[in-house]
C-alpha cells in the first residue's frame, strides 16, 4: 500500500488545518526525534541479540575445553578418594 502525491497533500492539508501553522515545525521535530530514538533502540536491540548469540556460542564450546583441563570424572573421583584434596585441614 503506497501513498501517492494526492494522499500526501491531503494529509498535510489536514495536519495544517488541525494543528495550525505555528505547531507544525514543533510536531515535525518531535516526530523526527521519535523516529531517531526508535531506530537507535532497534539498533541496540540487534547488537544485544548479536552479542548474546556470540556469548552463547562461546559458552557451548567452553565446557568441552574446561573438562579437558580438569580431567575426567574418574580422575577427579580417584584424586579426592586418595586424600589429595586442595582444602587445608
């Protein structure tokens, strides 16, 4: 659905009649600020989603690397059973 030249002129004339010539510049700047803030909010939302997706991808690959450095569950269990815990007595 596109607006033609005729429809735009009708909307502008109705806005001029409804708000008056003194309020139109103020309304235009308010509308411009609202659109600017809306776009800024959308961009920050997209950045947050991209960052959270990257963090989730990193967290998915992190546990496999961490388990390699800690050792297997059997090695950890045997180390605690033999009394080589790192806690001071």
